[in-house]
């Protein structure tokens, strides 16, 4: 059992019961999956950039990423339909909790001038999205050997029905939200 999952069972569930005034444990919101997406626009010109992004994403997530392809052709970018332009991975279960733990405790504090993540980046259904400008905030990726500085989008999908429930869940898990 991962550290964050243990914390969720021992601390987060009782705190959420009080905060959301729920007696049923199964009615409480929980994290369902985490999606990490890297769009590599430079892959149009150089396929090696995409291979490096795939390697970095597999180091971060512990599983093989899926290659994403262009849906439409855009002549100005020399992009044809079906060309590989990014990669993504969907984490569930133990790998999801392990990644969230590393994100909260290791990666976010290493972001330059970090004051917390924006509290308004919810989608209206309790799901949260955040973006990182570079992958080097994770200690798994060696900064000296990498040639590509690549950002990523991280989406945390929850079972919460409202943004307030999702915000309460993520705050209890340890996501550092910006305070005004």
C-alpha cells in the first residue's frame, strides 16, 4: 500500500466525512485516475524529440505511454493528419497514488517561485487540471542528459459531483492551493 493511499484511508476519509457532512464512506469523493499528457510540437520536424518525451513520461509514470496523433492537417505547421505529435498516459490504482505522492511532495516544491496551484482550475464536475512548464521538476528525469525541455498537462479525475467537493478532496490529500 502506497503512502498516499494509507493517508487517504486513515486521515482523508474521516476529515472529508466531517467537512462534507456524509456518513456513508462510499458517497465521499475519491481520485479515480490521473492523466498526464505531453504535446510535443517539435516532433513534426524531429522524431527523436517525441521518443525522448515518451522515455521521460515512462520514467515518470512507470508504464508505457500512448502516442497521440494529429486529428487534422494544418499546412502552416507542416502537420498532416495522423502524424505523431505527443504522448499520454492514464494512471489508476497504486501507480496513480504513487505519482500523486511524488507530485505533491517532490515535484511541486521544486517549481521555481512556487506559491501554490491555482484553486480555480476545476472543470465544473470536480476534476482538476494543472500544467507544468518542464519535466525536470521530477527527480527521476536526469536534467544533464536530456535535450528536450517539455511541459506537461496533468488532469486529476475525481468522483466528486461539484468543484467544492473536488477542492476539499484535493486539499485533504495535500495539493497546495494558492491562497489569496
